[in-house]
C-alpha cells in the first residue's frame, strides 16, 4: 500500500535559521499520526510544508505516490484545521463548510447535500445560519473540522486544534476525533505539544525537537523504549541517572552509577564497556521499602513526599547527591510506616531500566 | 485591533507572485505624474527664463544666483547681497518654527488630557478635535480672516467689552499669518502626541511617584522622554507644511509678510513670472523639507537599534 | 478620585484643552452665525435670515457656484475611485507580497505625494503638463488629484489589511480558492470597511484641494475651492459664508460617516 505521505530529505530554512533538517519518514494510509514536540521544534513548520503554505528548501513530499512539494496549496488534495480555526467571519456556518466545494465547482445540489452531511457529522444542525462570532469555541472547532473534511481530502492536517478548548471539551473532542478518523478512514496528521493527547489518540507518534525527528513509534514504543534522552524526558516523567557501561551482553548492559552502585538496564543498540550515557527509569517502576528487597536495589534516605490522591511521589536521596523520584500507589504504602529521613531501599521493576546514549 | 483569533501573523506572501502587477499602477501613476515632474522642475531651475513666462532651453544659474545676489537691472553690475529673498526664506522658517511652538504649547496639554480620559469619552474628545481638520483649509483660513479683520467680530467684541479703544490691526501682519498657520495645523500636532500618550504605561508614573517624585518632575523626566517620538512627529507634521504654506500668508498677510509659498506662486501667474526662479525656489523649499525628513528618519532608525 | 491623588491629572490641562477647542471652532461658528445674517453688510447684525443660502442657489453667482460644485464633485468621485483601486492593489502587494528588495522604495513612492509640499507638487505638475503640451482643464485636474489621493486612500486600507490575520487567506487557499477568488470571497469582504474609509478620505481630500487645483486648472475651469478663493479675493461676501457653512456641514457629515464605517470594521472577530 502506498504511503499516504512520504517525506524525503525535507529541509526548511528561514534565512539563517534551520527550522527542519533532513526529515524523512512515511505516514501510512488510514493512520492517526501525531507530530509531537515542544514549541519551536518544527512540527507546525512540517505541517505547513505538507499543506503548501511554505516552500521546502530541499527534499520531496509525496502524497500517495505523487510529488506535491511544488504545488500551491489550492492544488493539493489535503485540507487543514487551523489552530485558531480561521473561520470566515462574514460567512455563516453553512457557507463556511461549503466553501471548498464552491471553489471546486460542485453543483449547487451536491453542495447542499454534502454540507448537510457534514453538519450532521459534527452535530451543529441548529447553528447552520449562525456566523462564527455567534458560536462558542467548541462549536467553532467543529465547524472548522467539518469545513476541512467536506471536500473529502486524502489527508487531513490538524494544527493543535484542541489547544484553545477547556479541559473537559478537550477530552470530549479527543474521543470525537479518534472516532471520526476511524469512521472516515482519512489519514489524520495531528500536531500537538501535549503528550497526553498524543499518547491517547495516536496510532503512531513522531517526537520532534529542534527541527529533527527524535523517534517514531507507537505510543507504547515511545513510552517504554525511548530512543534517547530527549524522548525519555519529554514523554511522561522519568529519572535520568548518569552512568557508564561495565559489561555488556548484546543489548543488556551492566552499568555503574556515580556513587558506585550497579544496575542492569536495556540499551537500544549493542554497546561496549566504557560507553557513557544515562539510565532512564520511570518513577512508577520504582518501589521504596524499609527492608532490603530481593534482587537489585539502591540505598538512600527518604526525602519529601507529595500526595496525589491515588498515589504519592517520594524523593529519595542517594549517595553523591543523586535523587530519585519514586511514585507508589497509596494502597501499597499504607502498610509501611515511612517517614522523612528514614533509610530506605529503592528497587527497580524487572526490565524497566533503559540505558540511553546521549 | 486585529481581526483574527490570535495566531498573530498579518504579513504574508500569499500574493507575492502577482505583486509586480499589483504595485505597477501606483508606480506608474506616481512615477510619471509626480516623480518625473519634480525632476523636470529641477531641470527648469537651471534654465533661462522666457520673457512672457515659460523657459528657453539654455543652461543658466541665473535663477539660483538671483536669490542671493543683486546684479542690477541688466545683470552686469558688481554683485551686492540681495536681502529680499533671503529675508523671505528666513521669515518662512521663523513662521514655521513659531507655528510649531504655538501648536506644541497648546497641543501637548490637549493631547495629554484627551489621552487620559476614560475610554468612552476619549473617542468623543478626539472626534471633536479632528472635525475642524476635515473642513476645507480654505474655508478655515477664510473664517479666521473674517474673525480677526479690522471690523470683524473679534475686534467688535473687544471694543464692546472696553479692553481696547481702537480696532486692533491684526490682519496683514506677521501675527495674523502665525495665527493662521497655527490654526491650520493644530490637529496635526495633537494626534501623534495623543497616540503616544495613549500607549504610555502610567505604571511608570506611579512608580516614580512611589519614589517621591513630584508631579511636574514626573512629567518632565519620565513621561516626556517616553512620549518624545509622538512629539517629534507632531512637530514635523506642523513645521513642514507651514514652511511651504500658501493660503495663510496669502489671505491673512500682505506684501510685508511674504513667505516662500507666495513667492513661488507669484512666479507662475501671468506674464511677469520667472519660471526658472520659481522652480529654483521650489527646489530650495523641497531640499529644506527633505533635510528635515532625513533627520527624522535617521533619528527613528537610531531609536530602533 | 481626589484630583491630588490622580497620577494622571495636571492642573490647567483641561483649561488648555477647552481653549484649544474654542480656538478650533470659534472662527467656524462665527462664520456659520453670520451666514444667517439678514443684513448685506458683513459687519452689522441685521437679524436672522436664510436669504444668503437662497442666494447661493439662485442668486447672480449661483450658476458659477453650481458649475464649480459639479466639477468638484465629479472630479472627486472619479479621482477617489481610481485612487482607491490603485491603493487597494498596492496595499495587497505591499502587505501580502512577502519580502522583496524594492519594498521600502515602493513605500517611499506611495507616500511621496504626502511628503512633497503642496506648492512644489503644484509647480512641478504645471511645468510637466506645459512641457509635454498636456492641455489644462478637467482632465489635468483629475490626473493631479488621482496622484495625491493615492496615499490618502492607502493609509486606511493598509491599516485595515495589516490588522487582518493571514490565516483566512491560507484557509481559503487550503480550500482550493485561487488568488483572485481568495481576494474576492474572503479578503475583500473583510477589508471593505478600510476600502470604504480610504475612498471617503480620498474623496474629501480631492474635494477640498485648492493649491494644486488652482495651479493647473487652466483659465476656463473652476472647482468649488477655487471659485470661493476667487470670490474672497474680491472681499468676503455673505453668500460666501453661506456656501462655506454648507461645505463645512457636508465635510462633517462625510467624516462622521467615515468614522462609523471605521467603527463597524472594528467589531470583534471570533475568539474564544
């Protein structure tokens, strides 16, 4: 099956500033694909390159096998949902939704039919004659969605469409968007800086930083097996401890920390002894106990505790000024009487530690 | 106020492929009908005058020479300084400066006052100040003339109150011209200062006050420097048109209050005119204006670095 | 708030503001009052009367004034229309045309008519027309008016365009509109208050122009300002004051109209 979007060596410079450097990857047909990263990472620039609002400095973009990077935006069968919706203020909902169809020269009857379909899809039946200024944020968002989907694009681009909505609405829309993608089978390319959104909605995620793609994978892969320090740190919370490889057996490494303690971890690629990097362990993979547990553990002193309702986050001070964040569900803590200052053991869940080269 | 929803970008390249076509009409119209004429006028100032108006296409510096030197009736006397024209230029500069100062004295407090009104009344005050500008300058100058002439309402009122015994000779004086210039261009001083003060953050004044500064000191050392760009813009907007003004000196002044504008106009009326001389006078005026604008532009760009 | 504690309050500024407004309006109001003067003498008050207004429309000079008014209005409409079209195109080219080398030169050229003193413009235009043998008359006036109307139309149009976000046009293009249709269906409807303001501003400027028109109009033609000037040179007569009052009120009406159109264009657009 031809990829929906194939990017090859895509580069974008703005004067002396490189916004995107050598981006190459494919997005599959019928996929909910997310571009995730902090602001300035280039995700919006990449989206705009695909839409056609910027020219590539170098590289090619293929849409289902056809080269599009030299086409103006109005000749590319992709449509965009803008971050601030960009609904035409002088047209009502129906006119906004039907705009592309009018531009494409659809017969009036067909336009009316399709607009009705889209209005039904986003459930804005009673608002068809309203102007955007008379709609709420959530309603405007749905009009923007309907407008972009009306002309049956091959790929739908969504530029942080939920960022302007309040939390509850955002969560509702996440489910909505996911459902829409599944039902229509259109490839969605979704841009966000919110990793929770990315993890909960996507089939695959491309994590970006400083104009380059750091890792592409399913939400599970990204979370469990981050490719590098940036990804580990950006997605969820993690402890990053500087360490050096002592011995290696394929991807399993034994490494020592600054204070001399030794851990086993899983690397992304075969490494040799002496390689330096960081060990990444998610706080929820750690457990604090007063008595020494079976298997590997680190020794330290219990620091502050922050209560979160379902769980508590502890800070544990190890030797050499290393600190660990540990997150434990409260039902498991109640049995031990843990107090600040107590000497404790921190044990790591099997296979949870990752060794990442910087 | 931006029409949009917050992404902010308002300059784009959407129409760049056709921008040549879009800009062509304005380039053509202004290029052909203003730029070329001004250049042509520059050429004319170096030509010889024709006796009945118009020019002979023969190079000559006579026009410029005439400003400074008097070479007698036939042009071969030893040159003596011709003060008449120099006086006219100096007078124009002084009048323009005077008008600027007057406008500043009245305009700054007005602009400040309006800018510190609450939002809803502010618009009304502003509207009131701008309306007179929209009345034809000719009519405004005529009405000023009507007001201050010898047996006009102003003198009548003053006589009636008993402040004076005989009507004030206001018309045909330098004072009248000054008044006319001030009256013509006052809104140009008020508006830029208003814009600057309106953007001024009064928290600065409050901070200064918190640090024991008295009010007028705050005005002088804190507000004024911040608002200076608006003040300078206002001064330029009054000074430049005043320099080349025609209506105020013509209607309100007389032979003794001749300014550059009247001098130039005289050269092109009827058969007694001297076209190259008029062109030369215009070039001198234009140069003065360009110098002022250049200084302003340079000061602006220095501000921004 | 007690005046002493209001950080914004300065003693005497209100007085000066009132003085300023008084100075601005006094001459105009005096003229308006005297235009209703029944007496033929402009110095004595003879009672309230509309006779001078009647004189403007039906008296001995009325034909001259009517013709002048017609000239002024028709020239103003044509000049403003052409100037507005040229200025709209220029604004789009400057603000939506991306960065290009001649940009600041273009802007300087567009603003040139405002920066050159009027008398210099008048003289150079006269010289130009005379050199190329362009006959002086209505057409010469029209051409000159178009030139100095362009920057005045440009100002509100470009101000309005600069306040419109680029995302609307991007959305239009994303939805398959080409450049012309993007302008026609999306950009122009949102821009129109600015375009209308520009037209009105150009119209008023053309209507009011005296110096340039006086220089290049040739012998046979009068516009309203030149006719008034010619009449005033012979002495201020009451019918001139009536005419002035009419023009005054007309200008104010136009400005008020332009103001309300401008306000309408400021109505908030969809935000959250």
